[in-house]
C-alpha cells in the first residue's frame, strides 16, 4: 500500500509540473500544439502507472 501511495504521489506531482509547463508553452511561447500534446502526455503519464499498478494485483 505504501508503494502505491508513493507511486501515485509521484505521478500526480509530475503531472502537475508538466501541465504547468504546458500552460507556459501555450501562454508565453505561443506554442499551442506542443502545449496540448504535453498536456495529453502528462495525463497519460498520470493514469498509466496507476492502472498498471492496480491491474497487477
């Protein structure tokens, strides 16, 4: 259980940091395409480890 909580916490933290950088790309650098792709990839990176961990039980 502790391993799952650490993995979930790490995934959430990395997702939030990636989304924050994606908004920076969209607003400051005016790069919408890479910002949107980065948001999609960070959401996949949030969901994928949690699903894989839970399906292993």
